[in-house]
């Protein structure tokens, strides 16, 4: 049976109609114009620093940039840290990064508009939601994002995409999440996985529990960005997302055959949920993190068969096994 699945996947994976189009999920009737958004650009300020005193004053005003984005704790003392940051922000390479951010992001109005619309949608589902402050900057490719309930910090130089002069030093399969279009989805996914929105049972350490938690986060982010393709949200190529859908029954068969769902083994979690170029346990063309994608499909099926459930009600469900059983997820019958 194992060899048969691998043969099928080798020949069939990622084969489907190029004309397949992805529909939007429910688009709330909201006006983003009414949403007050505190959005500020700090990249010019950092790039124009002329003295260590200016740098210290800036970092004192913005301690989370100092501590989270520039990682002060990793330096032995303040003097070493300030000297290193001053060298960084007076290096000619910073000017190149700044020019690239202005070339690719313009005045930032499009990025601000994307955040505004996403948060307007979020407030539709959660009327008490207060949008966080948003600050953009350049870090010299140090740290990509910091996201909390009250503040989002975005290092724009991480998200320049293939047109940037410099790119983050990471694996090619991870580079997909660092295009300009990935900023807002990444932030909404972090919101969707956070315990503030996504209730989970911390005692349940099964692969299934993690799959459902990830699935809920993707479902959450998709409804904040209802017309964003699934491939962008999960950082798959368009071919990979189409192939996963085409071969969903074969993927599921491997999960069942290998008894993955109720495993608490860290190796199983790494193999099926972790960042990897491919999930070799399923097939040579199956993308990594396939368990996260299957979890998303389980959550979609649960909501399809329970139309009376609201998004907040879904996110408050902390019993992953109950959600899974109630979804009656069986892709071979769909």
C-alpha cells in the first residue's frame, strides 16, 4: 500500500486544470474608512541617523524596536550594541535597502490600505477589536516582524521579494514568505494562531491538535483577507496548492496508514507539520507542512457542515478531536 501511494503521488501530484480559479470566501460589508489606524514609517528616520546620540535617542523612544527587532539582548552590553547598530545604519548598504523599499513599496499607502481593510474585517467578527499601532522600518535584514495585540513592527527590507538588491539569508523554500504580498497575511496568521483568538487544549499534544490549531489560524486569516489565494496564506506555489487539492485523498491515506493523527512524537510533528521543502513521508513532490494544510481542510469541512457556527465560535473551540469527529472529514468521499 505504501509503495502504491508513492507511485500515485509521483505521477499524479500537482496535475490539474490550469483554468481552476479560487473563489473568495465571505466578504463582509464593512467600510475601512471608519477605522482609525496609527500607521507610521520609521525607515527614513533610521537611515538618516548621523550620530550615536541620535541612535540612542531613537532606540530609547522605541524600546520594542531595540529589543525585538534589533535584539539588544544578544549583545554583551549597551556600548557594543550601539556601536554595531551605528555601523549598520551608516553603512552604504542601508541606503540601497531604503531605495529598494521606496521603489517597491512606494509611499506605503497600499500596504496601509491592506492592513486597514483586514482590520476592518476583523472588527466585523470581533466588534471590540482595537487595531494595533503599525510601524515600518528597515533593520538591515535582522528581524522580519514583531506582532502583538497593540503593536506591529514590519522590517520592510525583509519583504522586497525577487526585485530586492539584498534578500534574507535563508533556504529557497522559506524565501516564499518574504514577498511584498506576504506582510499582511503573515501578521493575520500570527493573530490567528495566538491564544487571544485561537483557543486550544494545552494538554492535548497530538499531531491532530496541532493540525486543527493551524487549520483554525488559516481559516481565520482567510476571512480577514477573503480574496487572498490559499497558496499565499500557506506559502505554497500555485501548483503545490492545486496538487494538494487534487491528491487530498492520497495524502489523507498516508496519515491514516502511518497512524499520525494521535501521535505525540516530536519526529512525527516535525515530519508532517514542520518547515521542510517536501514531506517525504507522503511523496517526493508533496510540500512541507502538509499537516497544516490538511488541518485547514478539516476546519473548512467542519464549517461547511456546521453553517450555524460563527467564526468566533469556531476559534473558541478547544477540543480538536471533537471538531475533527464532527467534521466527518473524509476526502475520498468528497
